[in-house]
C-alpha cells in the first residue's frame, strides 16, 4: 500500500532549549535560512508523501503562517531582481497539502499522535518528529516506507546511541534481517538499569505505523513523566506482531537540544550553495584560535 500521509508532532514545550522556546517554537529554529520544520516537510515530499498533519499547540501559530501564502511579502518581492526569492517564498505553500490540529494539553508524544486519528483513517502513516531534522541524499522516511513495503509491518527509524546515553532514549531488541534492516521484537523507554537495556539501537525521529496504533494509544495509561508514550503503544506492536527497524542513512540533528542546534547550523552551513565556501574559510580560521 502506498503511504501518502505523514504526521508531524510539534506540540512539545521544548524545555531543553529554553529560554529560546518561551515564545518561539523550536520547529521554527532556522538552519542557515530555512526553519527546521520545512526540512522535514521537504523530506516527506521527496518520499512521496502528499498529505501532512502538523500537531501544534498554543503559541505555535507561526508554523501555520510559514506554510501559508504571504500576500504582502509576495507583493513586495515582485520586482525584477527578486524573482528567485519570490518563487522560493511562494513554493513553500505548495509543497504539500499541509493541515494543522492542536494538542490542547501537552500530555506526551503518544497523546499528540492520537490527535491524528481522523486524519489518518485506516491507512499506515509516517510519523516525523518535528524537532528531528535528517539530512541526506535518500530521504530517511522514504527508507522506512520501503521497509514497510518489504515486510508489511510497522517500521521504526533507528540509530546507535552511545551506551552512556541510552538511559535518555528508548532501547530496542533487534535482530539483523539484511543490510541495515532489523527485526524488532521489544523496546523499553529510557532504561534506567543495565538489565533493562536491550541494545544501543534507539528510535530516532521517524516511524511508519499501522492504523491499529490508535486503538492501542487509546488504551495506553500515562507512563514515564506522566505522559502518554508512543513507545508504550509501539512496544505492544513489537511484542505481538513484531516491527521492522531501519538504521537509516542521513545525519540527524536534534533541534530540541543546544548542541544539536549548533551542529546543524555548522554542518548544513558548510554545504550551503550561497555561503558554504565563505563559512568554511571562516571556520578554518576560527578553529586555529581554539585550544
Ligand atoms: P520531545 O520530548 O523531544 O519534545 O518530543 P519536548 O517535549 O518539546 O522536549 P523537552 O524535553 O521539553 O525539551 C518529541 C516530539 O514530540 C513532540 C515534540 O514537539 C517533538 O517533536 N511532542 C512531545 C508533542 O507534540 N506533544 C507532546 O506532548 C510531547
């Protein structure tokens, strides 16, 4: 079945990057000249997604404005020497059929995804975390969609995380199927003891889920931090019918963490067609001043 819908949860409070997120959604933080969430929408579109639901909350209206037309700005840019940037601005609203819904209370990622039940209907769909930008030649979500086509099971996008950091992430029980594809039969959110750690593979930023996940989420009690955890519902799928894990190619930047923000700006910056060369030159000089 062709997967054409994606849900982007973007209703988190972003407490790890306060005070910037007090009134500015982290999903709108720029990487050079484009907000994080536009990279994510573009990744979805490259993978064949046509319909996107972004889950927002109070104070995140500027995400909606970004994907809307901007008549005043467009009028101001409609000059012979501004045609290129005018097209860039206009094209944002044509990327995909983007709609929005609010998560009225911030009760966790699982609770946010539940808001997408009517939008999704009875089809498998992609989930793309709004603060995880993945840069690469082959869109990460497309790699997961291909794995869904191959095995017909829910898919999680994974990466290896350092053992010392695994307590901050989810840990998966995996078995290699071929290449970078694994069978996933169990998972635990934020393991606190060594015994709880199943592997250093963790879900990072992307999944493709069957519509049955909504029924499971409806029955999921608040878990870690008193939030409804998506991992708790996915664990039920992994331990019953099993899931597929894809160690996707591409570099992931966590826009919800201070170091991630800086890494994204530096690494995307050095490859930027307009300022890349100049930035690289500056960086080389700057690095020499470090001890
Ligand atoms: P995170 O845990 O990374 O985001 O959730 P957060 O809650 O904003 O983080 P901190 O700890 O306060 O800094 C992963 C994704 O789920 C969304 C977030 O916006 C992010 O894209 N999310 C999280 C929701 O949409 N609703 C929630 O209730 C929680």
